[in-house]
């Protein structure tokens, strides 16, 4: 069983910054990432990073968000700068454990609200 624990959400004004953290128990995973889901919308990929450090981002966050990873701690971070109201959503950490365990794991979600 893999436990995924997220932290760092909250309320921030437009233009502000937040940093999300996600720690996963167990072995090193192929990839970890962040997804988000706004009310009435489908869950979408925000950013993803492999164990080798390869990253990919949604076009809407490129240049504003940075994903990083500490393999020794099985922890992934999402630094979010220049936040916009449209970034408001519940952010979910995803752990790609398909190679080792045959499935993905998800965190419980953390709310990010960008509002003045």
C-alpha cells in the first residue's frame, strides 16, 4: 500500500505564490505529478516529473509553475507563481506506480483558491 500525503494549499491573492508538497511512502516511483479539478470541469494534468527528472507541464501553467522532486524522500513539489483566479481548483498528487505495483495512487486533494 502506498500512502500519499499532500500539503500546502490555501487562499492567495492574484499574482501571489504557493508551494505544494506531496510525500509518498514506498519505493521510488516512475513518475509523480499534480493534477487539478475545478468545479464543473474534468481533472487535468498540471505538471509531471519522472524519476530521471524529465518534466512536462500544461500549457496554461508553463513559465509560472515549477515541479521538482526529491527521490531520496519520495517527495514532489509544485512551486506556483503568478497565480491567477483560473488556477483555483482542488490539486491532487498522482504517483505512477504502474511498473512496480500495477496502478496509480492519488492523494486526498488540497484546495487552492486564488481570489482578491
